[in-house]
C-alpha cells in the first residue's frame, strides 16, 4: 500500500473516532437529562419569568405565554384537548412509568387533585418515552392516578412549547396553567404534596 493511501486512511479513522465520540456525548446528555429531580430554568434574553430559589419559576400576569396545542389520545384511548379547560386552573405533569421521581410524586398529585377538583382545578398528565400504553396504564393503576394523561411517546407535545418560556424540559416537569390558558409557574423537579400546593395556590387565588 502506498504512503498516500495510508495518509488518506488516517484522517478517515480520525473523523470516525470524532463522530463516535460526539454521538456518545449526545447519548450521555440525554441520559443525564432524563428522569432527574432538578434542572435549570433555561432560555436566554428576556424570558419574562423569575427563577425562584425553591426551584419554581413563575411569570406574572401580563407576562405569560399561552400553551401550545396539547391535544391527542390519552393513555386509555380517549380524546383530550387541554385548551378545553380554559377558565380553570390546570396542573400539567410530564411523567414516564420508567421514571423514579415520577413514581415518588404520583400519590401527591392524586391527593391534591382530589382536594381541588371541586375548586375549578383540572389535572392532566403527559405520559412520554413509554413505548406503549401498557406500562402507563399499569403505573396509573399502581399509584391510584384517576386524572387523564395524554400519550406522547416521542415527546412531540413537549417540543411544541417555545424555547425561553416556562416550557417542560425534564421528566418530571410540572406546569401550572392559569384560567386564561397561559403558563404561570413551572418546576423541573419532583414535588412533595406541600410543595405542589404552594405552587398551585397563588394561581388558584387569582381573580
């Protein structure tokens, strides 16, 4: 083999190693970001929200962003559109059956749902990264979750939120949507019952 051929192959091997390293880094980033109990507020520039020290980011009335189209089939095959709940406060929780923090907070969400559903509050889940509805249904049964969840296996509903807003970025993520259909608060961590109530109550008290 000529020196020229050997010289041609060396850069190819180098490029292959670089491509493999880049792909590995991307996979590692996804693994680290998935199913975590915390995160950053994200966004750049004038985001119109305040990042709280308690891990809850909030936006004042007049500076909130409307939710995107969040509609589709639920895990039990029914049709649901979150915009139909305009006029109510909505607690939107992104979860996966495979996610440890999601399992830890599930009972907390159900208790608060039962306590507030007669006060004009709706709870909606977005089940994501589950390949089928079977694991999601088993999760709901195990943890006694009675409110509906949209089935979003590829995460397309999460991607509809604009960057730099109070968008869900991790699993779990929880958003509080005000009566006008705009995002008032967000957290990127699992919630205790008490912390969920603290996040919900100010929006529920708005007139």
